[in-house]
C-alpha cells in the first residue's frame, strides 16, 4: 500500500503574502465566451532578490515552468522571449521599474515577473502579475519553503493567476486517478494536473478497477479482485488504510458519490443481473433503483442530485438513460450510434460526456441532459474512453488506446487543446478527476 498521505494537501505550508493588489477582485477574462481567444502573456526570467553570487538555472527554470503551466491551461499564448524589448539588466520587478510601453509594443496584455533567494536550505520567491495595458499590478505573492518546493510554488501561483483573471482558481492542486495495467495486475495511480508527481495508490497485485473520488477528497472507492471476487473497497487518503465495504457474490462496482460523501451509487449483481443501487455508507443499507431484465450499470448523479444517468442495454444495445433519483421516470438519452456508455455529468449540470462507437472506434461526445446539442469532441484514430470532468467543468480527462499503446489525455470542454497527461508501456484506463481540496 502506498505511504502517501492526503494527496491534495501541500507537503510544505507556504507563507503567502499579498504584496499589493489594487486590481484584485476584477474578472479580466471571460473564458466561457464563444469569442474567447488565448490571451498574450509575457514571462521574464526571474531575478535574484539579493545581490549574491549564484550560478544555478532557477532564473530560467521559474520562467519556463510558469510558461509551461499557463500554456497547458489552454487560455494563454506565451510570447517568445526573442520578441522582448526590455533590457533585463535594467528592468525591475515592480511597476515603477517596468516600461509597460515595451510590452504593449509586442502585443502583451499580461506580464509575469518574479524573483528569488536561496541559501540551499530555504527558498523564498516573489511572483507578480501585471496588467500591461493599464500599467498596474494585478496580484503579487511571496512563498517560503524548501528548495524542492519550487514546483509547488509555481503551481500555486498559476492557480492564483487563473483566480485573478477569470474569477475561478486553476486546477494545479487537483489530481487525476487512473488505472495502470500490466499483465493480469492493475493498480490505481494518481497524477497532478500538469503531469507531475505520479504516485501508486494500491499494491494488490490483482485486477483493480473504477477509481471514484469522494467529494470531500478523503476517500477513493474502487473495485478489486484482490480476494478473488470483484468487491468494492475504500482507500482513506489521510491514513493510507483500505477497507472492503461491498462484497456480495458476483459483480460489485462503485458509481458516483453523494455531495455529502455519505452515499455511494453502486452496480451489483446480487439479485441476478446487474442493477443500480444507492448505498448508505454508514450502515450499508441499499436502495434498489433499477428493476429491469436488462443490464444496468455506470450510474452517475446530476450535480443537484435530482437525477441519475446510467447505461442500459434494455433497447438492445448499450445506451445512456436518465432516471429520477428514486429510480422513477426513466427516459433514454442517446439514440445516435449502437454503443454509448461511460456517462459523466458536468459539475455545472449543463452537459453529459460519454463515449460512443463511431465506425468501430470509441470517441468522446457531450450532450445536454435532454439528449440535444450532441457534439463529438475527439476524432483521432484509436479508442477514446471514460471521460471525466474537472471540478470546474472546463476540462475532460479520458483514456486513449491506439496502435498497442495507451495514454491519459486532457482536453478543454469543447475538444480543443488536447494534451497527453501520462503515457507509458502499461495499459492506462478509467481516469477520474479529484475534487478541489477543501
């Protein structure tokens, strides 16, 4: 079992200090606008905060890493250093030391500057974001930690940039859980939004499936064949302990949690064929929600918990259906294609993502909860499967199988800016996005 503690808690407490912020509170970028275009931003090499000898690469590393993190959000166009007009030897990192006309001349609308100092045991950094057009500081932060905390400092400030410019924090403090399968063994792993810090969570040496984060971030529910039968387990991310919670003979699979993390939708075959139940985790009591001779699987709650999407073959082929939370009022959602599965309800409730078969290959689609506005998001070769929404509803993680290899990818909610999160020699499956830390 992994010795990991809660993955959403920073290992080092950074001391955050507002340096200044006359423009804080204003939302600068409407990334949900249909006319949204990437915003041009310049990022300069970081300066030494004290005039002491230094031979490392941190000045360039900080700039490059901030640029990388902002680029992967899909919202920024980082301008080439070769276009910069500023004299780095003369310029400072405060508004008084910046010639903003040098940055407007090359088309920048935002500017990131910063500095650092380190004695090998402690690292202090200052990050500043400027509005170039207005010539003013938007936000400034100071972080104190160990030298190895440098990447966490950058990710924290990238979150702050997104919060300052869009009104909603970034996702650099979230993780994606997924399955890595080698031979007959499959284990749960987690990874940061930027592709860093891969960790193995389980070590069962058995087939392990379907990781599902609890909304409070405390637990991962999953199915494992560790004891021979596909049983449901809970992994406590704080203590690292695991306990078996559902072990009826036959199939036991976790679905989505309730918002209060007190109930879990499950798929069980205990009464014959596979049916959907709502389980109270405190006492194990089950409420059966589907009663059909067909197979009913993959239940997921709507954000308001009034509806549940699930997959059934009651029409002859796997299709997505929606029912009320008590199992009533069942209606079919998908009609196009002969195989649609793996529904995932967006956090804002406006869309349901799913995988559907197109010419024998699975692609990612979205539709509204009434079955309209169907949009195909992926078109490349291979199978694109198991979509999972980010907690802000602006990205989708999913798996790709192609030419004998597989990977986990992330794309913007409209299908743009697809990037590889993880790729290896193993089979990678069923990504599931964590909540934001509370």
